[in-house]
C-alpha cells in the first residue's frame, strides 16, 4: 500500500454532506474523534468500500434528514501526492501489533475527545470487527493486545484508508464531484 495508490480516492457519505464538501470543502471540525486513526477526514481508494460506507451513513441517518438529503453518495477526489508526502505522515503497510495498538490508542483518546497523534495524515488497513465491544474489553484489560488485533483483522486486504488530520493535509485534496449510488 503506497500513497501513490491514492491519486484518485473516494469518500462514502449522504447527499447532504457530500454536497457540503463539494461546495464548501472539508471541515475537520465536523469529524468524529473515536475513529481508527483519530479525528480526521477519511477516504479509500476502493470505490466499493466507499459505497459501503455511504450505505451505512444512509442507514445511520434514516429518519433524521429528509429522503432527498439522505441518499447515499460517493465523493470523488484527487490528491496531490507530492505535496502530501512532504508533510508528516504515518504508514501502516501491514496488519500487525503496531497498527492495532495505534488504533486502540486513537480510539481510547477519541472517547475523551482527545487526539492521540499529531500526523498530518495516516495510511493503513481498515479495521473490522465489533470495534466498540473490543475496545471496551481492551481498555478494561479483559483482552490483551494480541486478542484486540485478532478481533479487528480486516476482512479484505483491499480495504484501506487514508485519513487527513490537518488543514495542511486538506490543501492536498481536491473534490472532483459527487455521485448518487443505488441502495
């Protein structure tokens, strides 16, 4: 997994948020804290993964927004790789204890609305599993780091994510458009 693999990338969301991004740019203040790599804006280079995220967002926002605003969409981006690679980044090329410990710390700190790291961007595999249940057991000491790793193993090696954590990093990403998807 290389940064150059993200020259074109995708973000799955709902129409309301996708149009906001397209018209106003990405607002890190709207990001959640307790995520795999911490508070940031996440993209994938796997369009099917972005479509899956969009469908999940659609389900999460059912009955919150009018149907027209809640349609699942994929936002398309291009990244200035040269510019981004000059910033402070963190890479996880494989699923291992370093990767799972980083996720554990990011999510633990995020639960207290804090940020674990100060990278401009992070690239690595997408964690799967029953994250909140595993996280609580890890924090409480009911499972060790190896068991946490086993529980969050990715279903697919093609499920990767790139997260942006600073305004400097966001200057490297350009929105190409928003497209509704079938659900």
